[in-house]
C-alpha cells in the first residue's frame, strides 16, 4: 500500500467517515466559500490555522471533489504554499497536484464496490469526480 492510502485510511479511521467535510471538521480545518473566478479552490496555512477555500460559484456536484482535493493538500502537504512555489521557484507543483487528486479520488471511492458500476465514467459521474480523473481509477 502506498503512503497516500496509508494517510487516507488513518484519517478515515480517526474521523469515522470518508466525507471530506466531516474529516476537515474533525481536524479543525476551516472551510470557507468565496467567488474565485476560474479557480475551483485552494488550501493555505496561516499562522498554524489550516484553511480550505472553495469557489462558491462552482456546480454543486463538484464541491465534494474540490473539498476532497484541498483536504488532500492539507493532509499530505500541510506546509506547502503551491502559489508561492509556482511563482518563485522551479519546483514542479504537478507532483503535489497529482497526489492531491489521488487522495481525493480514493477518499470519495473508499469502500465503494466498483464492480457495481457498468463503466468507469459511471463511477466518476455518480461520485462527483471529474472525468479527467479517470486515469486514477
């Protein structure tokens, strides 16, 4: 089992749920909503307080995935400032984003029997996961 799944299972066990909003609440992570234009959401840590900001204008079916993705950042990369890294260094944020996507997909599909679905796209559609995440199934 990889380290992302180990962290994910530890958090699910502590919070007794795979709901990203409940896990964030359990970890005292603030979730707030603002209009963000084309940005779906972002994670930041400000003076030891973790905050997830979600675009209040996105489709309702995407909100769960965005929260799960940003929760992935909070759990896997709690001290990373990806906007700073992207703007001021040559560090690739692609790896961090891929890991957060992997965390989100596995969190939302945790304990789901994928055999109950006819296609991968049914799995994604019925669990609020964007089709671009198909490669992570």
